[in-house]
C-alpha cells in the first residue's frame, strides 16, 4: 500500500516535540492536511446527527450532575480497524508520529487511543490533567482540531498552565497540540456561538 504521508511531512513533528521538551507543550498547524480534516469533520457531524456520540465521563462512575460541572463535551471513540479512509489516514499519521517520537526520544510508546469530541456552544472542560491516578498508561496527550475558520472571538481556546504562566491555543483545523499527560494542566474554555470539533487522544505505554 502506498503511504499517504512521506518523510517530508515529518517536518511538522519537530515543533511538536521540541515545544513539548522546551516549553511544556508543542503545536503544529499542519499536522493534518485539509482533505483529512474535512473528512473527519464530516464524520464527526454525521456521528452526532445519528446519535452515536455520548457525554464524556470523568472518573469511574458516571454521575451526570457532577460530570457536567467539569466537562460538557460529547465523544465517540475511534476504532483502530476502521474502514473509513479519513480515520485510516489519521491513524497512519499518528503512527508515523509515534515512530518519529520513539526514534528521537526513546519514549517507548506502544499503544494509543483517540476520540472525537463535540463541544456545544457554551460547553467547556475545566482545568485538569489527562493521566488517571489509577492508571498511568497515558504518557502524552495529542489533540487535533477539525474547525473551519476559527477566530479568537469564537472562544473555545485551550489554556495550558505552564510554570511560566498560561499559554493559549486556538482550535484551528489541522492544528495539533502535544504535551505530557501527567504534567500539564489544561482547560477548554467555552466556545461562543459555534460548536467546537476535535480529536483528542493519548499515546500510551502499556
Ligand atoms: C481533553 C482535552 C483539549 C482540547 O479532551 O482531555 O483536554 O483542546 N482536550 O480539546
Ligand atoms: Mn485534557
């Protein structure tokens, strides 16, 4: 099978990794090409239209009241054996990134998990860490955005709480953000009058 992403496209991995090492997080605007972003966005909206998404949980027991105070996104996990060409392209890109990361940083990542996320206008995810206390398999967080033409006044920014202070990232389509799951606290602010689409996931050592 011919691969979609050649070695030139590994250039955008460098700012993700060096940012993570030097600053606490890295971001790259061309992690995914526009045709993959558009296909994944269509998938996500179709999943929502056909009621496949469900409220995201926190912790082990799902308590809707308590939960919605912390996060309001709806999610759908991606399946590794997907037949969808855009999800296959996404996973090919993720695996290329993992190989690059393991080669350059000896990180020993050997598994991953990703879900689509849909934030209604007004919904948010309060300040948190991504690693569970009960399970430390999640080593790195990798969030990719699927929004078209996002502007600062649309809200929905990601705040990362670093030693040096707060850094902000807008959820622009094709952009990825990368950081250590057990170290970097972060928060999704409410978006204004439009929904906010992403794929959030974790690189794991199991
Ligand atoms: C998460 C998360 C960040 C974002 O899903 O755990 O923090 O910008 N997402 O969507
Ligand atoms: Mn998170």
